[in-house]
C-alpha cells in the first residue's frame, strides 16, 4: 500500500522545490491549523445557542402543558372544548405580546371564577387588552376583571368594555389597577345594588383617587356613603328633607348617585362652611366625609 504524505511533507522531500514553493507549503499548513481551530470554535459557538434554544423550547412546552392542565382541572373541559381553548391560547401566543402559557394561566383564572368554555373563549381577548394597557400580568388581569364582572353581573362578551373602562380610569386619574381592584372589591357589590354602572363606579373611584383616597379606603368610603344615602339617620333624613334633596324615586329605587351628590352639593351653596361641614358629617359620618 502506498504511503500517504501531507502536501507539506511531499514538498519537503523534494530536493528541487523552490523557496517560494516551500513558503507556500508552510502557509498552507498554517492555514490548515487555523481553519481547524476556527472550526472547533464555530462548532462551540453554534452548538451552545442551539442547545439553549432547544432547552427554552422544551421549557415553554412544559409551561404550556402545565397551564392547560390547570384549565382542564378547573373548568372540567375535555375533548373539543379543551382543544378550542388550547388552540386559542396558542394563537394568542403568536399574535400578542403574551406567551401561550400566559394565555393559559389567564384562562385558568377565568375557569376558577366559574366561567365555562364559551365564556372563556369570548372573554380572554378583552383580558389581554386589559393586561397590555395596564402593564400587569395576564393572570392577574383575568383575576381582577372576572371579579369586577361578577360584581356587576356582566357577560364574558363585555370583557372588552371592562378593559376599556378600567384602562381609562388608570390613565385619567391618580389610581392604578391594583388600587381599582381594592376599591371595587368593597364598593362594587353595593354600587350595583345602588344602580350605579361600571362606568359610574370607576369614575367615583378615580375622583376619590385624585384627592388621595385610594384602594381599600376608597372602596370603604364609597360603600359607606352609598349606604348612608339608602338609610340615613333620622336627623340626617330631616336635614335632607329641609334641603329639598331626594334620594329615591316613587318606586323606591335609588336615584343616580351622581345626581344625589350634585343636588346635595348645590343645596349647601350659600351656607357657612361650619354649617356645610355639619350637614356633611350628619349625613355621611366622620369616616366618609371626604
């Protein structure tokens, strides 16, 4: 078998090789070594990111599977119903700023709030809008929105309306989404019975926020103010009659909160500041005076 030689060795063995050819052989050997080293370096630099990408992909898939398992457990959905929610979560993961697993987490919270498959499918896009506009986590947005929608007996299809109202309140008043959540938790159910709309309640929360009454304090204050108007003490009731302020219609339904407050405020015009404070304290009490 013929012995194999490198091209550099062949040049070295030939006595008649010119100095130029010897330099060429040396350069070729140097280039070969450099190329080999570069190849090893490139392999390392390419393999490591590919491995990391693969790991991230696997983790993403695991997270998505975990999220949808929660949806299945909390909603009781199976088969086509579960697949429709899974497909929507994947779609949202590719068309929004949120991942598919985050969308799944939001669905899980909605399922925990008692929403069925159709409600979840209808309401999730609005939840995403709320999370994006308020810069809170998607699952937290679902939690807040579903609570408020439950307080006002709103349908899943109205999640977009909820997102718009809450986003407008945080953008135009000195409150954030967590503050609004706390305010609605205390005031929402009473406001609904009082006849206030979602928009009315958000506006009231925003106005209170602008004077530093926020979160739980705002909710408690607003709730107490409404309850005082529903059933004022005897001396407060006599005062309202004297001022000509009516709180209910002939059928016993509460008049709009803003209308009552406007009439009450107008009735105090022209009175001394001491008399005004006495009237406010008599009607609302010390806690809700603000």
